[in-house]
């Protein structure tokens, strides 16, 4: 039948066993060391996670030349992956503090300014330019409608969520949805007072929170940070650029710079900067790929 789906049309590459995966890496010139140990690493980490880091050591992977440069070893790639995991852990620690702070301060300021009704579910509470507003509110409603949420059940009347106050909802909605709410509320006073309460500048606050949500999701899903440019750009300040090493605005390091500012203002994790610097200073290649991502 014309137009019928064929599974085989979508299978571009055959399944490779662990031994096949090791053999493929060897055929491309990678020093895998002990093949049995290499296979164990691939089983633990997944071949395609490893290949994301491996690309930086290949001749021209974007052009189809996946041969490795001379002298590259799997052990070296695994070292960089371990450093990346440590950086994700450090970022998760900082972003957790920032997220909890933003949630708590906004719930208070919004409750004080906008009352106990679920204003965040009312389309009229948002700017007319809010993208995908219907989908945004539907997402919030889904988060609040999950079964067995006793905190919400106290305020629900059937399926009506309009009485669920922001200080209850704030613990249930995603950080990304909160960032969008902060950005597009027609009454910006709660958002501005949240920035004031945290001790950070009002200018660029909503942009920073949105970028934090993107970076936090990347860390939560164990995404690669090394040599990865982000679609969002952190609102770094001119004075921060002067005292920091040269970095790309789309890099994870840009997020680190803004996280430092928030943590200082909040008085949280005073040794976090030192731990991040120590990690980056431990390996020049890793540091370079975080500050100036240049993916192949």
C-alpha cells in the first residue's frame, strides 16, 4: 500500500553488541585498553553517551570522518565524563538552593500582592504576548491534578482548582513553569519583589530564572555540559565579565557566573565557588570546553 509505514525504512544502523561497539571504536583508532573493561564501561554508560564526548577527539565527525586523532584513549574520554558528572553535581547543588529560594520568596510576594485565589490559572493574569498560554495553564492544572495530593485536595471543589493558593501550588509546579509564570505575569510587582527579597538585580531576573530552569533540567537528565552551547544565554553583568576568565555567553560557565551572584546574594553555599574553581583548574581541556564550547 502506497505511503504505508515500513519499520525497516527507519532503521539506519544495525544493533551492535558490546563487543561490536568496542570493535567499532578500535577500528576508528581509539585506544580502548582492555576490551573486557571497555565493554563494561559501555554497558554502564551507554555507547551513545560516550560517543557524545568522543566526537571532540575525532577528525571530522560532522563531515563523516569518525576516525580518532592519534593517541586518544577511552580512559581519557572517561576522565572528562567523570569531571562533567562532578560539575553537574555541583551545579545541581547550587541550582537547588536558588530554585527553593525563588519558589519560597515568590509564593510569599505573590500571595501578599495577588491574594489566595489561583491567579496563575487565570489567563487574564498574563500578558497578551504570553506564548502558548493555554498550554501553560493546562500544564499547571495537570501538575495540581495528580492523584493523592492531599495539600491540593483541601482546596479543590470537584475539578475546580481556582481556590488552590500560590503557596500550595508553588511546591508542585515545575521550575520551568514557574519561570514562565514569573516572566509573563501582567502584574510584575511580585516578581520584582522576589528579586529584591533575594538581593539580586531586578533587571535580567526573569531571564536568569528561565535559564536556570534550562540548566537544571540539563543536569537532572545527565546531559553533557562539556563543549555544549546552550540555546539560552545567561544575563551576565559587565563587571562579572571583567573579573572572570573569558567565556562564551552560551556556555555552562555563563550559568556558573550568574549562579555565583545569586548564591552570594542569598548567603548560601559560601564554598561553592572554590569547589567549582578547583574542579575546573584540575584539567585544562575540561576547563576550556566548559568556558568556550566548540562542538565538533
